[in-house]
């Protein structure tokens, strides 16, 4: 009577099935735990809330049921238990030991669990966080934030699937968590999850095959079958869903030959319960119904769900309905806090950013969307998915813009560093250039000294070469004269050779006996005496006494070395004085000494006479030859001196040549080094001039870059608030017109950021951060008008995290 069905409350249909679900929930509690009246009344109130209140979709209806009906009934009928029974929150469940059961048990769905009052959210949150962590370790991780509202829906879904034949219809806009919470509730209960996988050409035949697979699994253990409105490829699919909800089995799904594998699973159990063979299939169908938990996840947008519920009444009659409303502020704050926990944000702004995110979402859902619908008859749904996109877009925009600023700051900082380095290098180059110039000058002086030394030594070498040439020519001339004079002297000496040879023969004829003959004379003949005295004058032995008379002569003749001395006499050493004495002596007995007369006097004396005459003759010849010999000796001496001098000159020339070669090599090396040094100095001079000009030219740029770098540091600080506005625009502003966008962006959200003291740009402009003049010009080149609305649409198309749906307003 108080809650009749209407077009928006099409599911307000209440029957005895709902009453039976209340008592089914009460009956799953353990009497040992529910052993007091106030606990039982509290349990009854919880089950009524779960069956009746959860399906209501208006706050007025919820208030009427909970505060007027149930509260009045408890206070009227159970006054002694009212205080305990009416305490909120109502947190009932059988998952207190779920973690241990899931870890230790092979069949966690079959282990006994206690359905009990778990107190408050703070007590159950750690349990379910632990279960979610286990789930993420086994399956695709879910990044869920279990705020109070999410925990409430999780407990409701878990309660439904823990009931025998419990089915649920979850109604909520996209992104509200219906599927994620169903998966987590299924895992908490120890069940398996089944979903159909759509593919191209998926139709009735494929769905029937999937349902066969579902029943084949379900007959063995409890299964949660999650079916969403996205799976409704054909409305005929809902006929199968309606059959499951109403009778538990799709008619004619299995042929007779396909039933046997299912019957084989339950046959032993059925026979143990006394079931006949002809009732086996009914027993199997009942077990499948007991194990199967169908969860329908549908969106209330438009009139599609209303039509489906009217055409397929089992969706309402066969299900416990749980209506997902927009997330409350506490939920929005918790999600934002969780997702932004790893983002680098100022500590003093974190709370304000989370509050602002929740504020933005709530203004869209509670203010701007209703106003837009009332004014322009265009409905807009801002779902939790929008809020998640909002957070993702914020992190993305913050990251992109920070990286861009860091890159630009890096470039400017690098440019400034280069300018500073260039200035330092110019200073260093100036010092190096000065040092280089000194080295160049020193090397130039060394090279000049080398060249001067080379020139001096070249002059000396040239002079010595001329001297050597002249000496060589003189030596050649002297050699000719020496040869000629020597030939003449030799020719003159040849005249004395016969006498010398005769003397030699006469000496050869002398022997010891002949000498003894002469010595035997007590008083030798005068001629023999003269000859002996002549020999004493010539002193062949070098010790003769020419004044010793015959005694001295006998002493000479007695010397065994006389004959060898005569044969080897140094005839060239005879003095003129000796020859004169000899001639005077020979003149005393001139006649005896002529011819062979001396032989008659003494044969030995004759031989000695021949030697004396030969020596005199040789002396006479030698006197004529002596000037020539002296000349030859002098010339020979001069030649030897000239040759020695020439040798010295050649040695000096060689040394000078080697020295000149070394000096020339050194000069080449020093000249090359000097040239390299000059080139380096010239290069350094050019670079120094270019660098100086560059630094002077970039002097103004350095000041501008410094200012830009400081400004970028300030912009980076303000990104925290500016990116928040940009992300809000991308996530929510698309469906609205320019009027609403302006009000939301520049009046409501901008003021909220200022009120929260979040760093932002006072004269914030969306285009400054989200696009550039170049990009806008490119859009204009492709035909997009350049007004603010069109530029905003361009930003939404290019920056949105979703596929843009562009709707012509006409």
C-alpha cells in the first residue's frame, strides 16, 4: 500500500517468496550463537533489511521502511531487545574464518561456517582485505578499495550466494563494483565463478553449450554464474535466464544421451537417500538448483531493465535485489586516497585533493546532471567509472605535465649550464691562448736560432769544402812532382849500384880465415893498414876508435859482427867529414889502390878495399842525389801533412754534415711544431672570438632562460591544482554544453580548489595546459572553428581516456 510499483519502481513487487527468504536467512544462523532474544531480534531485523530495504531505490522509501516500520515494530513488539536490535551497523556473515578455510581446506565451500554478528566494519575489513590479497595472488588482481559501502554490498552478495538456491539481481550504473564484488564474494564463499565469453557470432547455440558446461560443473560443487547486461547479445538469452530463476533448468537442454555424465556424479548419493532410477534426473536437477547461484548485474539506465523485468518476471520474483547507489563521499574519499597514495603530492594538499575529487563527482551527480536534465531534457550519468577515470586522468596529466616541465627545465638548465661552462671555457681558453702565444714565441726564437746556427755552419762547411778541394788538388800536384824527383834520384843512384854489388860480392868472398889473416899481421902492410883505418872511420860497429891505430883495427877485426855490420851498413848516414878522411888516406897510396893491385898485397884487404871504395862511390853519387832526395822527402812530408789536413778537413766536413743534417731535422720538427702551435693558437683565437660573440649574443637569452626556469618551477608547483581541473574537465564535462562547462570549471571547481588551499594558477585557462597554439592551428586547418567550445571539444576528443562519442546537438 505504501510502496506501489511505478515506472521507476517497477521492481516494487513483494510476495511470500520474500518472506521465505527472511526466514531462510534466520535459519542459517547457529542456535548456539543466537541464544538470546535481543540477538534473535537483531538477526530478524538484519534479514528484513537485506530482503526488503536493499531493493528500494529511493531514500524516502528506505527511511520509511527502516525508521518507521521496522523501528516501530521492534520497539512495540520487542521493547526489551530494542536497544541492541536497533544498533547500527548490521554486519552479519559467516566468513570470520574464511582465510583459514580457503588456505587449509580442499573443499572450502563444504566446511562448516558460523553465520553470526561480526560487530562493525572495522572488524570485518581486515578479514576481507586478507581474502582479497589471497584472490589477487591466484587470479587477475583487482585494485579494490573496501570502503564501508563496498563492504556492505560485498556482505549482501556473500549472504545471498551462501543461501541454498540464492539468486541476486544487482542493479547499478556501470563502474559501481557489481562484478568485482561478486568475484570477491564468490572467492570468499569458496565457490567457483562462471562467466560466458562472448565472441563474434555468439548466439543461441553457443549459449546452450555454455549452459551445459555450467550444469556439468554445478552438479559437483557450488558455482556462481555471473551474467551481466553486456552478455545479452539477444533478448532471447533472458528466456534461458528466466527458466533458471523459476524452474532451475533450461527445458530440453540435455538430450537423453547427454544426461548420463551428470547422473553418474549423483547416482551413489541418490541411492543412499533411497531415490529410484526414474527419479534420478529430478534429483540431479534439484542438486544443480541447490548449487547454482545466478548473479544478474544490470544497469538501470533507460527503460531497458524495466522492460526486461516485465517480460521476464523471474528476474524480480526469483532474485534478492541489491540496488547500488552512487558512491557516498566517504567512499569517494577512500578510493581517491587509496589510488593517489603512491603519487608524489604535497603532504599539506593530500586531504584537500581527495576532498576536491569527491566534491567534483558529487556536484556532477547531485547538481549539474539534474539541472542539465531539467533545463535541456538531456540525461547524463556520472558513474563510479567516471570517478576512477577522473583519478587516472589526474595521475596521467600530472605525470605528463611534470615530465614535460622536467624536460623543458632540463633543456633550459642545460642551456644555462652550457652558457656558464662556455664562459668558463672562454676564460680558460684566454689563459691557454696566452700560454700558447708564449710557447709559440719561444719556439719561434728556437727555430730562428736553429736557422742561424745552420747558416753559420753551412758557411763553415762550404769554406772547409773549398779548403779540402784546394788541398786535394795540391796533393795531386805534389804527388806528380814527388814521383818525378824520386824517379830521377833513383836513376842517379843506379850508377852506384855496380860498385855496391861488387862490394857485396867482395864481402861474400871474405870469411873468418881471411879476417884472421889480416889480424895475424904484427905490422900490416901500409895499404892494409889504410883500408882498416878507413873502415874504422866509417864505424860499421859504431864503437871503433879511428885513432887507435893497428890495435884499434885489430879489435874491430876481432868482432864477430863485423861482416854482418858491413853488409848492413847504413850508407846514407855517412858524413862528408868521414868521406874526406877516407879519401885523404886513400890518396897516400893511390897506386896500390888502383885496379887489382891490392889483391897481391892481401886478398881480404882487397875485399875490404872494394867495400870502402863502393861506400865512397855511393857517397859521391848520393851527394848529387841528396837535394832531390831532400826535395822528395820535403814534398813527401808536405804531402803527408796535406793528407792529414785533408783527412781532418773531411772529418770536420763529415761532422759538419751530420750536425747540419741533425740541425735541419730539428729545424723541420721545430718548424712543424711551430706551425701546429700557430694553427692551434689561430684556431683558439677564432673559437675564442666566436664563443665571446655567442656569449655576448646570448646574454639576454641567459636572463630570459633564468626567468623561464624560475617560472617553470612555480608552474610545476601549481600543476597539483591545474591538473586536477584538467582531469575533472576531461572526465565529466563532455556531455555538458558550454554554459555548464564554464560554470563547473571556472566557478564551482576552481573555487573549491582555492578554498582547499591547493596550489593552482589564479587565471587558469584550460587551453594553456591541455593544448598549444600550434595544435589549435592544425585543428583549424582541418576545419575546426577556433572558438572556445570547439577547442574544448577538440581537447575532449584527443585527451579523453575513453573512446569519444561525438553527438550532433541538432
